[in-house]
């Protein structure tokens, strides 16, 4: 209930905020919204009764399908542009409607990615082709990898020459120095190949930390040994270590990575890391990343036991977070069957109950689609096809740079020798060429002509950004430039202004 309201008004606002949830009854939300519109002075009673039903339908739609162009929804509602513009204006002025979209099954798309990037101005720069340094830059420093995962696009045996390390690390150091410091989470370390195979990684992390960057390391943790940490003390300057898990025993790990005894080594490394950070008082956070593969949802309950085992190794510094993700990339439509959805939903609820019992301090992030599936909606990810890919990519939003200084537009392209990936290199940073110069030259060029299969260079984040940019472009072309994308972070104009924008008062500081 909102402070200062009557109990009736409080219940009405709560009904509006829940209107996009599966099972919510529009017949309850519509009169509740009408009461709020009148109570807050946005509408007279007769107009409130007229606009409440389509406003609820708008929020229900965008709480479930975030990337639909406004014109498509307008046609579904059967309203003319004037009436639809009034609906958009009102939706900006009622915070409960924005809260309803964020609470819906698709809320993670909005809160984790879309609105923070919009607030930063990164999406606007990408939409208009304005040269800009990436808002988020991934450093890919690994020269090789000890695993050969069956789902990885790495070319077998491909690696960077050992002779490239010194010059490559110097290039990465120059990029760290060039990046502006207003966004402390602008840099992260990943791959490509395994970052901990680079003996200079600790020095790069320390350099970034000295400038105020809070970097996350994405690693398989096979080399996260006490010896590595001793040789590279700068690794303790990381904000977080995020370890990808490929199973819960040696057999599962070997089936996925091709490496015997890998699970035992990774488990022992994580236990040692737990104890070391506890004993030495390092604030670096430890998290795990686990992909829920089709047919293996039941393994989530064993995952809780594994995390509880890690916690027992250092009770005062338990595992900080777990990111669960889905992988339906092998399915033509990206959809689970109804039976699989029901099974996974049941397992997720059982997982959360067990995690609350055995690992009570663990922060669990279900990501985009699993969040929606748990809420009762279908788990469907954006499916960008070559014809939907933007020739300029979205470099002002995000890019990746490898040991050669090559700047990649998409996260799954940064592998040495990967066929076709070279077309998604925006340019090369090196002696005499800065990252900003690469961005400027690429912005003035023709971009990339996508080919069949190129969509596999995009990970889930890239797909979401592309879907949002396509939505923004469609809305702008249809004349909804100021109101594009339904939710955005532009503040609403004064009530007597003819120009308004759709932005409930949202906290959009969340990470991507």
C-alpha cells in the first residue's frame, strides 16, 4: 500500500501493479486503474472508464512481449493515433503502470538491460550511428583454453601465439586507460578463450581497479589455483569471479568439456578460493553460472547441494550469487514443449525452496526467460535472424577486444580462426590507433552485410539489444520517436505540455 492513501486506493494501486502477472484478472485491474486515474487527477470519471481497459491491455502486453513496435499494438487495440497517443501519455503519468510492466514475466528484459542502457544514452547513440566508446567493453585476454566444450564455437586447436601476449596485454592496458570512468562496471574479462591462461591478467585487473573499474572475471576456474593467485595478486582486485559450471561430477564435466577430472579440480579450486578470500579478507565476490540444458532441469537440486558444500568450506564467506540461464539455441523456434515448461517450472520452485533452506544468503538471478517461465509464462528468447541484424551492430552499447586488438561487434565472434567472424571486426586498436578512432571509423563506414548463420555470433545480450534497437527504429519511423519502446527513461513532460514521453519514475540503475 502507498503511504498516505486510503486502504481502498492502496488496494487499487496494488491491483494495477499486478495486472501483467499470469493469472491476473483484467476485470479487477480495470476499475482499479480507473479509480487511480481519477484519484490522481489525470482524468475525469468518464474518460477514466474509457481509457482504463486499453491501458491495462498495453501493460499486460509489454509485461510479456517487450519488443513489439507501438504501431503493431495500436492496430491490435483498434485505436487511432490520437487516442493511442493519449494512452501513451497517461501511461507515463501513472507509476503503477510502469511498475506493472517491470513486475511482469518479461520484467528482467526491462530492468536488467533495456532501461539501464537507455538511461546511459548508449541505445540512442547506436540508433543514430553516433560514434561513441562502448558503454560495456569485454576484454578477451585468453590465448588458449584447456577445455573443448561441445557447445563452444571455438575452432579446435585455435589459439593466439605466445608471442602475442606482451603486445596484446599492452594494447588491453591502453584501452583500460582510455575508457572513461563514469561507469564503474564498463569493463569485464571474458572470452573467447579462457582468461586465466594469460599470465598478465592480474596486472590488467589491478590497472583497471586503480582507475575505479569494478571488473567481473568470467572463467571456467580450472586455473583458479592458489598458485595462480599467488603469482597474480592483482586478481584479488576483481569485483567478482563468475565461474561457469559444466556439470556436478567428473563424468558430466568430461562429457561436456572433454577433460578428465575437471570437476574435481574446479571444485577444489573454488573451495580453496573461498578459504583464501575469507582468511585474507578480500572483498571479491564469488558467483556461479549454470546453464539449464534441455532434459537436465532436475540437476538444479544437486546444484544446491554443491553450493552448500562450498559454503561449508568458508561459512563466513558463502557463495554470493548464482546466475541460471537457459539454452534453447538448438530449437528452431526457441520454445520448450508444454511438458518441458511444466517440468522446468516445478523444478525451479523446488530449487528455490531448497536454496532458501540450505543457502539462505545466495542471490539467485534467473535471467530473462527463466524469470518469465517461473512466473507462469512461456520461456521464449528473442530470435534475431540475419534479416533483422543491424549492419552497424551496436558498438556504442557493447563491444569486445582480443589480444590482437581486434574489436568485435558481438560476444560470440571473438574466437581466433572462426569462419566469418572477421567481418564483425570493427577495427584494430594498436600503436597509433585508439579505441575511439576505431569507433569513429566504423561509424562512418558501410557496416556489415549479414549472411545466413551470422546470428550465432550474437549471445542472449546481443539479441536483446538488437531487438530493442529494431523496436526503437520502427517506433521512430512510425512517428513515435518521443514515446518509442513503450517504457523509456525520458521524464514525462509537464501536464500542460503537448509533448510527453513514457517514463514512469523507475530505478534503472541495475546492471546488464
